[in-house]
């Protein structure tokens, strides 16, 4: 885990392979987000509306967080990090007094909780997401379930929401979707690796699913050309209609938990390229 962006980069439950993916081309510099693990998107998702010059996905993943607590209870290790408007890099783009506390519980499960408190004397609005990169053996044999029937914004095809689909999400091309109004748990089923990662959440009304596929992977200089095969992003968040509005003194917490289990022989069809 890095103080830079409070980015959890690796988590390997005992007896399991690595669950989180990090690009071999990722930069580890103060001016760049880590390409992989769990970058924190806050206080906006994607481009900041009306501010094209602002960093994509906000400043939290580019900022130095402070360690405020660490505890090992023999079972789990709990680490808490903090970011305020005073420490945040480029916070002028969002001129509000705030405190964000990120609590990470590492054990046989990984739990992440982002609590944001409005320290200003006016109501503030923000978007957020835990932009998790999961490691998969081959994206063409993987699927994401739990979003069946849920409408989504397809960021590749245009503005309006698209009706939900009956089946789990499978991957045969670039996929970039924001699922709306969903508090559902999801599951990454990685057939080739014989494992599932269950993703439960709380305080989140949106879920994003992303794989850049071939061309977008090539277009990113901190992402290996062939690495699109080995990752999928499933991101719990509050985005667009789920934007959070916090009154002065108010707090909001979004949390997610990951748990690994073996697949039970449900082999989805492999997507051919
Ligand atoms: O979460 C999906 C997404 O918003 C995609 O549109 C893609 O741009 C990805 O995030 C990565 O964004 P980044 O700013 O990290 O390059």
C-alpha cells in the first residue's frame, strides 16, 4: 500500500494468487496515479465538469495521505489514512474544506472504507469511486455478474442510459460502463484461474466496469500493450445521479469488501478475438 493516493496495490490472501493487478508500465511518481491496485477517485469521476484542465478522476489518487493508525489484532491488520484539503495536491479545483479517512482491513478478506466529512459551512457535492483493478488470467474467459438487468451509461456509445442486459458482463471489446442505482454485490468469475472474487459494498449506488481492450491499452503510456488481457476494473462508486451532497458537518461512508473463492465448474464461453 502507498501513502501516495492511499493506493492499495497488492493483496494476496494466503493460499491464493495475487488478486489486484498493477501494470508493469505503471509510474510511481508524485505527479501520476498508480496504474493498478485500487486508486481512489475523488471528488470527481472522469473529467471534472467545466474544468477540462483538472486531473482525471480527481486529486485524491495523486495526493500524499497521512498514516493515522495501524493495528494488528492477530487476524487482520487495520490501517487508517487521512487526507484533508490542506494536504491535497491541486485541491484548489475543489475549494471546500474536507477530511477523508480511508480505512483498510487486510486479512482473508480485504475491506476498504472511504469516509468523507464536510468541514465547510456550505453543502458540498462530490463523486467518488474505488477504481479497483482485478487480476484475471484471461479477460476473454472472465465475466462480471450481479449487474444483470441494471441500466448503464455506455461511455463508448453516447449520452443516454442503456437498458440492462439479461446476462453477466462478458468481454469481447473495449468495455466502459457506469451502472446506475445499484447497491448489488458483484462477482468477478475468472474461469481460467478457477476463482471468483466476490465484491460486496455499502454506501454506493453505482458500479463501473472497464476493460480498455487492444487500442486503448496501446494508447496509454503507463499500460502495457498486451496487459488488457490480464485485468478488469470493477469499481464501486457514487457517480452522476449518485453524486453525494453533504451538508456542513455531514459525513458519508462508502465501503467494499473482496472475498476470494474457487469457481464451481461454471465455465462461461471463451470470447474469441
Ligand atoms: O473507470 C473507467 C474509466 O473512467 C475509463 O473511462 C478509463 O479512462 C479509466 O477510467 C482510466 O482512467 P485514467 O484516468 O486512470 O486513465
